[in-house]
C-alpha cells in the first residue's frame, strides 16, 4: 500500500465528514437534500470546466458503452447522494459514517461477482476479507437497530461567530434513526456499484479529469428534474441561512469535487476495493466533530460498533 494514495483517501474522508456535518446543520435550517445535491453537483461541474477545456492532449472518442456507463453512474450518483444526505438529515453524521463501514463489504462482494477479485479460501488475505465483510455488515445493523442509552453527550458549540449557530442538539427520533440508517445502507450499496462501474469506465477511458467532469455534469442534469418535481416551491431553492450557503459552497467547490476526482484516480490506480476500505475511517472523526459542533450524543450502540470495527 503506497503512502500517497492512502493519504489522499484519508484526506477525502476528512473533507466528506465536514461536508456531512455542515449539511446536518443546514438541513435543520430548511435545506433540502434534493436541492443540496443539485447545487453542489453544478458547482462541481464548474470546478472541472477549466481542467476539461484546457487540456493539451486530444480527447479519445466517446463510444456508446462508455456513455451508457457514465449515464448509469450519474443516476447512481444522484440517488446515492440524495439517500446519503437524507439519511444524515434523519439520523446523524456519526450514523452515516458508521454505516459507511458497509462500503468495503458491499464492494468486495460486488468485485467478486464481477470477477475483479479472486476468492481463494485457503489464502489468509481472502479469509480476512470474508471475516471483515461479515463483521462490517453485522456491526452496521447493530448501529441502526440498537441505539441504546447515551454514554456521552455535550452541548453544541454556540459561539456567536460560528457559522453553525446551533442552540439545541440536532437529535433524531428512534424511527428517524432507523429510516436514516436504512437510507445510509442503500447509499453505500449504490456507491459500491459506483466503484465497480468506475473501474470499468477507467479501463475504457483512462482520463480522470474528463471522466470526473462528465460524471458531475450528468449528476447535475439528472438532479435537475428530480428537484423540479420534488421541490416545486421557489422557497425551497433559496439558501436562506449562512450555514446552508457555506454547506453548498464547501461541498460543491471542494468536498464533492475533490472526493470524486480522487476516487476516480484511486479506482484507476488501485481498484475499487482500495477506495472503499477507507470509508470506515470517518467513524471516529464524525463522532468527535458531531459531539463538538452539533451536540450529538454517543450511544451504546455506537460504542459497540466502534469496538467491533
């Protein structure tokens, strides 16, 4: 495992955790997960426009097998991101990060199914992957269905200069917690498919900048009709609070653009499973930052999950 790709994946995890926490705060001020996804995918597209049009190398031809996969990837990106954002809104950034532990398990199963990973049961590496898959799936469902009593809680950070400006902890009811967890599972399953499709795309078209630009563009184009149907009121499209504006700006210009670019590069360099195994690193980061900035409580189910992970 090389140092640079690993550090890049850890950096992506950290940026995504902060993005998740900002959206959780913004959602309490009325920001819709649909509008949020559309806005940041549009901004992500604009980030890659200069890189896309000022390339010095010629563009390889875009053929139907590639275009169809890019379109499918855009659909997965829109649905996966909306499910993930809604899951964070109903649950918490800590729950969303904990459930991301499923990503390596799902990706391993899919990679085996698509013959990207070889299963040799006598090898220690294969046995470790199978045990890790079972542990990840079991731990995630413990996190969803066994919230348990609080073992730690704090008041949210309420500095008057803070962008968040939260006055009360952003808790969630038991039913919302479970629904948020299920949406998180769906999101991670979809993004595991995303990694597999991305690996296929990079074999056909090994150009990270072009692929990432087209992915962001397809996401923006596909998210627009979803928003027009789901959010017909003009008031839903306004970023009425500073935290909503910061959340969209940070995610679009940095977190989403950075993560989609680095993940595309990582999939080409190391394969889909390598990218997926870093998602669980967000658990502890999200728990600490959620407690500080959102006043989230740490529950026994979460603690059991940390130990199991």
